[in-house]
């Protein structure tokens, strides 16, 4: 199981500089909303492939190491694969659509999370929801990655001690269920402890949000422009284009894969120097 350190998310969001970092939080969340809307209305594999390529470029624009968005996007894709495999009797089209939709939304979300400090994201949520609910979402966001790391440690321990063996599926599933129950109990205990500490330190609803508002920036145009084009294509705008989407989608996906390989090759060369 892939592990991911919550501290690396905060580091990427606050210390790195990139095209996505330069955009305002409002623009990045609006771009994410446009991307999600594009995914919802899309019903064609080639269109979703184009959207996935666009989301990949947004994730690369955050300048995070490749393994970080890849490791985080792996979990929702794996969960969606269970639903996709259950729909395989009707052909491959629906499973591929499900996987592409989940992959696109995951990459788009990561492109925002990895380049936006969490307090800037949740202060916008605080304007739309009650303060207590907004604070609860913030704590759930933090707890998710903490439990993700905890799950990785427990799974590694289970594997090293022979608790998961392909030759004994029944026993392995029983052990996995015990691990899941342990994580649920541990999560409840951690949440209660965090809440008790916050109450002792004088917590009141809305006090953990830092209210900042960032105005318009020229760097808002690239993410908003790209996701607007995605929505235009998803709504049927490809019929107005003087070319077909299949070669464009294949070209963009190939270019994205080549860019990923070049970035990783550059990192290997720097580390070996």
C-alpha cells in the first residue's frame, strides 16, 4: 500500500512555486468545478481521454514530484475499478468511462490540493457552510491523510507478518477485515482526542479558519481557460472543431507520458550526479 506524508502536501502547497501556485484559490476552485462539470456531462471515451490529459497537465503544472499525485490518485482509481469490473458484462465502454471519470477528477483535485494551502481552501468553504460544519470538514481533511498513513503502516505490518497470503484468501480477508475495524476504532479515538484538546485550548466554532481573500490575478487565466475549453468540448463543442478528437487525445496523452518520463529522467540524473 502506498504511503503519503501529510507534511509533503503542506510543503508542496506552501513552499513550491508554479503556474498553479500563482493562481488565486478562488480561480483554482472554480477551475476544479468546471472540470468536474465536464466529467459529469461527458459520455464518450475520447472526450474523457482528452479531459484526463488536461487534468494531467494541470497536475504537472503544480510541479509536484510525479510519485506524489500518482500515489494519491491510485486509491480512488483502485476503488473505482471494483465498480468498473462489475459493469464489464455490457462491454468495455462503461468500465473505461468509469475509470477515466475517476482518474480525471482525482488528478484535478490533486492539482488544487498540492498547490493551495488548506486554510485558503477551507476559508472559502466557510463562506458557504455553517462555521461548525466547515471546521468539521477541515478536520476530516486532515484526518484522512493521517489515517491514510496509519493504514499504510498497518498494512505493511500485516504483510510482513504473513497476514496476507494469496494462497489463503479466506484467512487473508479475515485479517484485512480486522485491520479495517482497527482503523475505524483508531479513527474514532483520534477524533475524540483531538476534539478534547481543542476544547481545552478554548476552541469555538469558526476559530480555526483564517479568513483571507485574494483578488484577481493574471495567472488565473490558464487554469480557468483550460477547464472552460474542457467544458465546451464536453457539451458537444467538438462538433464545431475542424478536426476529430481521437488523434488530438492520443497526441496529448502521448505528450503527457513523454513529459512525465523526461521529468523523472531529469530527477534521476540530478540524484546520481
